C-alpha cells in the first residue's frame, strides 16, 4: 500500500515538473504583449552595439533595461523595452510610432550620419516577443525567404544609386496556439518581422518639434500622411495589411536614411493549430534546415572513414612490430649471439624512458594536465545538463553561465590532478605548482578578456562588460576557484605517487638523429591535419551555431 501511494505521488510530481525558466505563459485576448529589443549585430564588424545608440523611437520615460544574468552580460546582450504597442489577437494597420530625425543626408566629402554608417556596416535588429527572437522575412517579385537567425537588417544599400535606405516600416507577424484547457487564451509560438522602406510624405501634429536636432526622437500619436499607401489610408473602407505590392507600386520610393522619418508598423495575428508551445524553438535550433541533413551525414561518414582507416593502419603496424619482437625474444640464442651480447631491440629500447618526466619543466606538464582535466569535467557536465534540458535556449545566457560556474567548481579536480602528477615527477615546489594551476590558465584568459573589453569600450560596443560584472568574475576566481584548487591539491599531495608498470632508468637514452619526416614540426603538422580532416566540417557547423 505504501509503495502504491509513493508511486502515485511520484507520477503527480513528474506531471507537474517544469524546467527552470521555461514555464509557458498564456495571453488573454487584448492583453498587452511586450516587444523587447536586444543588441544590434553585424557580420562585418563583429561588434554588437546598443539598439538605442541609433535614433530609433523610444518608449515614454525612456527605455528600461531588463534584469540580466551574468551569462547575458558576458554575451553582450542588452535587452530593453520598446515603444511598440501590441495586444493579443488584435491586428493593427499602419500604426504610427514616432518621427525621428536621422540627420544630414549623404554627400561626398561629408561624414554620414549614424544610421547610414550602421546600414553600410550591415547591422541587424534583434527583437524579442515572449522570449523568442524575431525571424526575418524577405520578399521579392518571385520568392519569400524567412531566416531564423541574425535578426532583420536596419536598412539596405540600393544597387543602382549605392545610397542607404532605412527600414521605417515593419510587419510584425505573430502566430499563436490556443490553449487546450483555456480556448480563449493563446500561447505565442512564432514571431516574424518583415521590414519595408516607405517614403512617407507627412505633416506632423501640432505637438511635434520641427526643430529637433540630429539623433533626437520625438514621439507622437497622429500624423497626416499626404501620400498614403492602401494600408495607411484612413479613407479606405476595408482595412488592409501592408503588402509587398503596395511598397513597390508605381511611383513609390524607399525612405532615405536621413532627415525626418515617420516610423510605422503593422501587427498580424495568425492561429497555428499545428505548432505547439513546446516545439516553438525547434525551427531555431535546426535553422529551418538551412544546412541539409545530407551534408551532415556525408561529414559524419567522412569522419568515420578517416578514423577507421587510420586506426586500421596503426593497429596493423603495431601488431606487425609486436609479432616480430616476440618472435625474436622467444627464439633461442646461439652461442655466437650470446657471446656478442647483442643490444636490446624493439620496444625494449625505450621501455625505461617511456615514463620519464620531461626535462624542460615537469611543473608545466602537471599544470597543463590538471587544467585539461578541469576543462574536460566542465565539458562533460555541460553536455550532461544540456541533454537533460536545463540549458534550454529560452534561458538566455544559461550556457555561458553554466560553463563558467562548472569550471570554477571543477577547480578541485585541477588541484588534485596537478598535485598527484607533480608528486609522481618527484617535484619539490608544490606551492608553486598549485599556484600555477590556480592562476595560470585563468590568468591568461582573464588577461585576454581585459584586452578585448578595452577594445569593445573604445568602439562603444555592447560587448563591453560593466565593472560590477568584472568584480563578480574576480570573486568567482579568487573566492571560489582558487580555494578549491588548493583544497584539491591538499588531498592530491596526501596520496601516494603513481606507480608505473616499468622502472625508469637513471640515465636517459640518447636519441639518434632522425630523418626530416620524423622532425617535430613535420610530426606536429601531420598529427594535426589528420584529426582536423576528420572533424572540420562538423566543427564548422558547431562554431557557426554557437556564433549565431
């Protein structure tokens, strides 16, 4: 009876279990839906910048920063509020946002304004609705393309005039899935933005400031558009959403990235009964199958073939040499061979030198092994937690934060491995070895991080980390990681030195001169090319996914 009750409680607990930060939120009809803006990114400069660094429309009272975790700060995310007014299941038609003065026009010999520079550097906006990033929808005369990475462009460069034009109108397309238990409520499952450039000729309302300086934004509610397209014409009997045909109709022009610009937007709600809330991230993770599965399978097959062939070659060579050596060892020596006292051959030549400590720096080898063990444990635990679903993409910054915290907590592993190896090498400077394990690799990484942060600050990038985040990193390093390294080293030095299967001779064997193909540079090159050839295609896709 008790076992049945325990099983029932366990089943109820499993049914009510949600991973942290991924609880679905159901919106009621007419409920406000927040649209947030993130950093702007560019594949040309690789330096993200804050969204409101450009003269975009701002919400009343100024933009408000979201509460971000350590991983988001380190990733350069700067999530802020926006002035876009969106309500659940409420379509909006050419809603006016604000008038912004983008600055002087493009002229030869004159420095372009901020918007033009951002467009020429191919910066993209990254918006967020209900914690899912915006997909970009691009349309032309024949095709419609949707991309689920890198956001949507700020503007474009005309192929004929080479001038910059800004996207001052967006179609915000949101798909929702009705909740089975609450049909009147819905959950957002897809968020797409289709940008357009529309040259609005308008007369601003009385409260608009005609003398606004460059880079300033003046918000307002109503402006009279003198050349409205069908979706912006209040005289139309039937409301229409902005379409590609309206933008590129005869007589229409795009909006140059200069002067006073009217920003507008449409909101289009569509029910998607096939896509459930739990599957809404799938298309982002697969990048809408931008890379065909056939490419991945060919890459995996290529890697397997290379690994199998190399393993077979090495195995055949080892077996052949071992058989030859065993045959010579088992053969009865003649009197002449005994008299000549033949020199040892085969693997017996090096068996007394295999486990010899390096002559250059045994301490450095011990520290590198300890750091490698620390990184290996961090990687294994990160993959494990990711497979369990705790590092969901909906938890922004969770991956970076998990890697950082796991690396810090694995400091005891680095201390233990370093001390155990160093003791085996008969090292005496154990304090120096432990300090090198605690400050060596983290110090190099932190030094590079400082240099990159200075560069980001000089360029005004959002990648620049605040001082408070720097203090948190130093506390993690000196307050947690370093004590754990010394803690692990204490137990490592308490252990006995590792015993090797063969003794090491006191005098190292002299290595004869080697041919050119056995030299260190050539061996390093060949030893690196073969493993790289086995994994470079999949490695490219992994790094590209992490980057995007």
